[in-house]
C-alpha cells in the first residue's frame, strides 16, 4: 500500500497516528491512532473513508491532521456520560434487541472503548454470529472498525471489532462529498463570516448545504477545490452549530410532513407557501422560497415585501 505523509507521525504531545488500513471485505479505510488523555491512553483508529456514514477525508496531510484532531476532541473520555445518555435515548423505543445487544457489547461502560475479539470477547456472548448485526449498526450510522489480529486470550488470528464513539451519521449521508480545507477556506472568503440567520459575526461557523441532505437521493456533486464563486454562493451558507441543528430539524420535519419551516413563527415564503411542492423528494425547486433554504435571500425578499406593504398603505 502507498505510504502517506499522515502515517506514523506525532501531531502533538497527545496525538500520534499509525498506519492506514482497509476494513475486511469493504472499501472503507481507517487510520490507526494513539490518543493520550489525562491518565488514559486509547489505542484505536479513526475513519478516513466510511461508506455508510459518507465520510471521505481527502488524503492530504492538512486534511487528515485536522480530522484526527477533531476526533481526538470528540472521543475525550470526559464526554462518556453524555455519549451513554444519548445512546440510551436512541435505543429506548427501538425494537431491535439482537442489534442492540451487539451494540452494548461493543460499547461497554468504560470511558474509552476497546478492540473486542469476535471469538472470545463479549460480542459472541450476545450473538454468536454478529456480522449481520454489526453491518446493521454501521447502517444506523455507527463507526465500527474490523480487522484481524492475534488474540492473546483464545490464540491465533481472530476478527476484532472496535466501536468508535463519534457522532452517528445516518446512512442517508452515504453520498456526501467531503469539503477539503482548501475549499473550506475559499468558502469562508467568498461568503460573509457571520451566521446567516442572525447576521452576527462568528468565529465558529459551519458550512451548510442549502439543499438539505435529508432530501438527497443521488447524493451531491463533487466539491471541487476550484469551485467557482457563483456555485459556492448557490450551494452553501454559513451557520452556527445551533442554527444548523435547528435548520436540520425543520428540514427533516418537512420531508416527513410536507410542510416547510417558518422563521421563528413568521410563515412567509417569497415563492410558494408552507406546503412543499417539489415534483419528487430530491427536487431542490421545492425548497426555494423557504427561509431555511437560503436565509440571506429570504430576509432580503421579506424586507422588500415589508417595504412594498408600507408604501402601498
């Protein structure tokens, strides 16, 4: 396999990378890492290319380093209680006992997960043939790495599985293309550095796809580093994490109910009405006119509407 510049390097005092490896029987790739936290060390891996979650990190030194550091922060054992609570909520009303049993075996209660032998570890105790359940967990959005390694307990080479406690990404994100750091910097130079919802300057901004991924059927077009400015303005807007989550809730509800979101109680649309009227789930035209599709344009149109109303009155 080709050697990459991000393999076997020390990113900082607490983060060291190992080698890139392919998941058995899949086109997924993970990067071995050693993460050191206060009093704890995690010898695990992070996803670089993962089909079911749509993760596809560009194989450049800067992009991988940035992603690994993000994973380091997300996997901090201090977040274990938050993780465990969110997983209990996720599984609470699901009738998937066999799959949940395998998840519980991989997850455990320790502050950091461990590689589990599929022959003598807790996984086969919950399900003697767990491969299908592990695939189901991946389709639910969980990151699980699998490789063959020597087992000191039962001897010989066995399959080992590792649950990585990164936020789940549902399978509908399978065809999402990564945005390289170079393109991220260009987007933030083309778009105003402020939350498009509240117009407040921010340092921590998320690049949001105007057309929500919950409506993607055939995925999105490739995010080329040389993307023209006009395409950037058409495709993206900048939001805070809180605003982005709020938009996501409105969009998912729209997919389910066919009713578009409102702007904090203001039900006004510069095109169409509150009923989503696309020709199919993936028809982006059905989103035009909704405030959450393009917040800056919606506010501009709404102000024009108010000005006209004041002039006519």
